[in-house]
């Protein structure tokens, strides 16, 4: 049953990270699971041989080689950058997680590139910046068109105050 469940997770989710949870206490594991659950992520401690059975053949061999020692998988159906930041922050605070490998949008993610991924800006932030950049010229144009009218209004108010 566990193999089928893991296989379903792997087939539904293109984004997951493999972490080594050396020296993690029960309280820290509960806290990490709660954080993941609150943000719609899944954190599972798995047996390596079951995970290797559940992996599809198209997954890279480098990823399969990472299933050694104590391994947990963090699945991110949405917002994989948010999960990367969450794991990195938790690891920095508690000094218990080590990133092994992962799959990000179907591409292999090595341990060296995990910190770079965790530093990336989220999609929503990038869209907000793009919207702001697109709106800025329009706002300047609107202020340019309003300037003569506000200047005329100021002129009329000064004429009224003189009389």
C-alpha cells in the first residue's frame, strides 16, 4: 500500500525535495509536519527501498542515488519555491535538515543549487512587480494630463483669493 501511495504522489507532483533529517527530535518533526500541512505541503519519512520501487523509470539516476541513509520527502503540488524557503528556514533555525536532491518542475535539483532555489522570488511577487512596471508609465501619463488642469485650478483659486 505504501508503494502505491508514494507512486501516486510521484505521478501527481513534479516538485519534491529529498532531505536528510539527522538528529531531528520528535518535537521538531511534529513542528515541521505542522508547518508543511498549514502551507498545503506534504512531508513524509519513507523507507528508501519503498521509494525506489515507487519511482518511475523516467526519473534521473542521480535522483535514485540520493535515496541512502535517513530520507524524508517534502512534496509541493503548488509553490515549490515556498516549500524550499520553508525547509531552508526550518533547517537554519533547528540545524537538523540537510538537502539531498529533488525534482523542480520535472528537472533534477542538486544539493548545491537548493540554496539558490530557496532565494528565488515567488511567482506572485514577480507578477506583482511586472504589474507595477506596466502601470508606472500609465500613471506618469495620467499625471502629465492632469497637470494643466490642476495648474488651472490653482490659478483660479489664487485669483479668487485676491478679490
